[in-house]
C-alpha cells in the first residue's frame, strides 16, 4: 500500500533546502592591534577591540549612525576650518550641535559615518556626514593607510596628510597626530611645526547599550584648544 508514495518520492527527487541569507564575511584584522603594545590593546573594552579587528572584504561598508553632542571652536579654530576648505574641508565648518524649533523639543544634529575597505591601497576610507541646521550636510572624506614611520597615516585631500600614533588611555582608544606632510609630484615634504594646525586627538570610548563616543580635538601650542567636536554612534546592522 505504501509503494505509490515511495515512487512519488523518487520521482520528485531530493528536496532542495531553502536558500538562507549568508552573513556578511568579516576577516580578522590585526593592523590596529599591531600599532600598540599588548598591554595597551587588552586594556581596551572588548567591544572596541572587536570594532577595530574587523576587515571587510570586497569593498563592503560598515555604517554608524549617531548625533553630535558638542561642536565648539574658537575664533582661530573657525578660521582654520575655513582655510582647510582649500584642501577639501576636512574639519567641521559650523558650531551646529542642536536644532531648536518652536513647540518641538531640542534635538541633536544627526551624523553618519561609514568605513569602507580601500581595495587599491589596503587601507580604510572613512566618510563622515554631519547634518547642519541650514543647507546640505557637510561630508568629510579621509583615508587611513597602514604605512609610514608610525605605521598609520591619514590622508585628507590635495596631497595633505598626517602620521598618527595610536595608544590606549583610561579604557579609550586614542589617535594622535605626530607630523603633517604634503605630497607633490611623487615627493613628500614634511611641514614645519609653525605651518601646522597643532596636535590633533581623536578619542574613541565605549558607552553603554552598544554605543560609543567619538571626540575630535585640536590643540595649538600658542592658541590653545582650537576645536572640539563630540558625537555618539551606534552600528547599523546589515
């Protein structure tokens, strides 16, 4: 009595499993870890270590969304940001951090950061979008390359870049500028200190609920703190 059912199974053939969406491939990345001592690296929270140990394949992108909590600049810092527009505008151009509207609660200005593996150089392309109270958002591009005397450089445009050192401080990951340079016609010129904006610090600190903070500061030896911008972000799942 069961023969017809068996025959039907044979005629249908094996049942193909339903296709499943594969997770985005992530490769182990030791490039940032190699720039620090073992003690410094393991002093960082696990979430930060994981965030900076991801290497995306095939030009894929990680997306972080958040909001600007603070955007301050001195008068000298404002002028520095305007002059920097000649090389693509790598610094915040406004002090916008909050949006106030009648009968609407104050909200912070939105921001989006994307990180993409640079297939050509083996580095990372960072794109930062900062909304503004008026007009189009400001978009800042830079490329981190694992090269140079410190092992890490950041290019901001028009041949201008800086070498970076990386270290841990009080559970946060800190990037600090060491020198600035200009590349012209295949040659690199190291800029004298008097022609640089000062020392740049970028601090990456972990926060509760899967969030992290990003703080940019520039200190000039004569004019003091020129610029400070702080934002909080969360990764958007693919």
